[in-house]
């Protein structure tokens, strides 16, 4: 389309392709508004973006380079009557700070491997066997995925290790380590050159978030019919880091009664507490303004249960008020069981993609896990970890993509590196031989977008500001903001109505002409069918008349012949 053919007038102009901006653009377009949606960046989705590994390297380079200050230009000569000039910031890099990159693998690994005469080919199946040298599932560090010794006995051992995961890790380690050592010679180390070579197979999110199964984003996808174009993976397990071990958190009723970590008394107390949390009571209101941890202690819950409820289910801190902790617990419980055994979903290909359908239960090697790590020391933040397997199409086979997020106290490296050295094998960590190895690591701080309010900006009444990602796990803040802006622009319109079915769409222009011609042909065919039916009806009526006349003629013949017989 030539530039002169583009429209010159629009109802809504949207600058930026973040989540809130994109939802507003879609909602306005659905109700017939002419929308101009532009972005000055070279990539889509701003701080919500998903990058390939090579794209992430380019993004890092752009933020490490200091851009020269731009001189403000005078645009006043272009203004018409009633127009006002609003200056935008020259760069959005201010939202990213303290960026540090660490690479723990080198090109020599691949060169040395290539020189070996018995080096295996780099196939997808062999890459899956390289999980010992990849950033792999934290809770499965002692399990073996060897392809050479796939026997029924090993399958039973692996299933037993999975069921007992997080409960008796010390007993599992000597049992599974021989299998891991036997398969080690056949495994191929993943080098930095391989990461770059297969970089297009990564989809790395800048912000780590999950989708609550009954959250505002999922409800919006269903309401607007966008969900039929999308695919999600269930977060299959909720884990927590406690006393140096990774333990599975019993969330649902089935998890609670199947758990070996809890005694019978603890199971009953936990189920009784979760049931009582569904509805707000006077007892709950009496604790308003008091710490949620104090409320849990007064419920006669064990330290084990308090840890699960505070850090993994409510995802709160020791200072969180009781009303907020209970609200988070209720929301967690409401989301259970809608699409799986946990409340969370993750979009295939990362947050930058719209998924198409919900996936069935996955084998252990393809699970998606969320791990909560309580503060490791006083004054340190709690850390939320999301571990993505290759089944999410975010990393290559043989590796896992791990996101660690927390509220900033210092730089990202200062806040998160102590957790990395405790749970993964790096040059800085010690006594972590059984932990997964880190291949490549990126630290950065991102500004919390929930603090940006429209009232903070002196803007005209028809200009609205969308903030970036907030620190929450879900997407509720962005969706609420998008709906609020849409209602201010078009208060009488429905927010994101369902899209029409493809078979109901009528196209204008050439396609419309052909559709009209096709309609005329159908009308002619219907007229011919009606004429044929009328002719058939007339033929049936004539046949019936003839049938009535034939017996009468036969009777007359008999009567004429009868007198001679009497004579």
C-alpha cells in the first residue's frame, strides 16, 4: 500500500506495544474505532517482550551502550489551532538498570567434543540427554534421563524418585547417582557457540509472570475469543526451598492426602484451614492490620504448614497484613482445578505469544515448576523462581530456562546471586556437584510499573499513560489499567467483545462481488428446484386422477358384457 493510500484521520492513536497498550488497541478496534498503533522500538512488546537468544544479546548491547543526548527540536511550526505539543522521553532505557552478564561455558567445549572420534551427533534426542550440563529442573537434579539403559526397573526407580521428590532427598541421591554417572560419558556438553547457533529456538521473556487460571487475563482471552488461537502449559508443580532442600507444596485436596511430608494431623489441620479461608468470617476481620504470620500461628498450625501457606500459597512476607494474606490465599484456592492441579498457566513460546489450546498432563521431564525461596537472611527479599522446560518452546532440548524475580533491595546480582549459588553449580558455588550447571546468566533491575499513575502526569484530558509490568505474579494490573483507559475513551462501548467467527465474516470489494455472484447462482438453483418440485407435484396429481378413472371404465365394460351372458 502506497503512503498516499494510508488514512490520514484516526479515532485513537496508541504509542507502544506493551500488554496494556495492545489490549486497548484491540478493544477499540473491536468496536469499530480507527486505530493507529505505532512503536518506536525495533522490537515488539516493550518490557513485556520475548527474545531469541541472539535478540537478547542485541538488547543487552543496546542497553550497555550510552546513547548520546538528543537535542530538542522545535515542532511548533507544525501545530494547528487547538493542538498541543507533548514531548516524549528520548529513551525508555531508564526502566532497566544494573545489567550484568555471566557466561559459564566456552567455545572450547564444542571444539574438544568435535575432536573426539566417538563424539555423538548433535540430534534433538541426544540434546535431551545433556540435562546434567544444562540449566535444568531444580527438583530433578538427581534423576537420570539416560537413553541407553531404558529398562522397566529404571522406569520404576524414576517414578519412585519423582513421587518421593522433596521428601527424602538425602536417601535418593546415592540411589540415583550411579545411573547418572553411567550415562555421563554419552552426554554432550552445551557450549556457548551452540547457544548462539540455536539461538532462534529460545524465547526468553524480560519479565517473569504466570497466568492465574481464573485471573483477569484468562477471562479476557475467553470472553474475546482470542483463546482459540492460543496454547498454554499447566504449571505442574508448586515447590519451595526449605532447609537446603526443594520440597513440593501440597495445594489441592489430592496433593494434601497424597503428601508424605505431612502427618495425618497436619493434613487434617491444613484441609480445615483451607476450607475456612473460602469465606470471610468475623474471626478473620479481627486480625485486620495484623501480620498474616501471627494469624497462622494462632490457628495452631505447625511450622511446616505455616511455611507452605505464607510463602508458597499466599506468596506473602512475614509483614503482610492478614487481610491481604487471606485474599491471596482465597484467590489461589479459587484458581485450583480449573485447568490442572495448580492455579497457574504459562503461554507456549513465552509471554509474547497468544496460545491456542490447553495441554494434557506432562511427563516429569516436561514439567513447568514454580519455586518459592523465602528470605535467606534478615533484610533479604523472597525470591520467586519459574522453571521452564523445552516443552514450552522457550529453550532448546537439554536445557531449562529459569527466571528468578524479587523485590529490589540492591542490584539484581546482589539480591539473586546468593540464591543461584545455593541451588545451581557455578564457579562461585561450592559442594554443588549434584546441582544443575548454569550455562549463561543475565542480571538486571526493572522498574515496577505499578507506581506510575495517570494523576502524576500533567497531560491533556484525551491523553492516557500505560505503565510497564508490575512486580506481581499475574497480569491483573495491566488488564485493569487497559479496561480503565478504554472506558474513559469509550464509556458506552463493551470492552473487548467476542470476535466474529471466520465463517461469518463478509468481505467487501472483489471478494464481496464474488460472494454476490455466488448468491445469485444459489438463488437460481433454488428456483429451479422449486420448479422441479411443482412439476413433480402436478405429475403426482395427474397420476392420482388416472388411477381413479381406470376402475370406473372397467366397470362399464363388465356391465356391457353382462346382458349377453344372462341371455
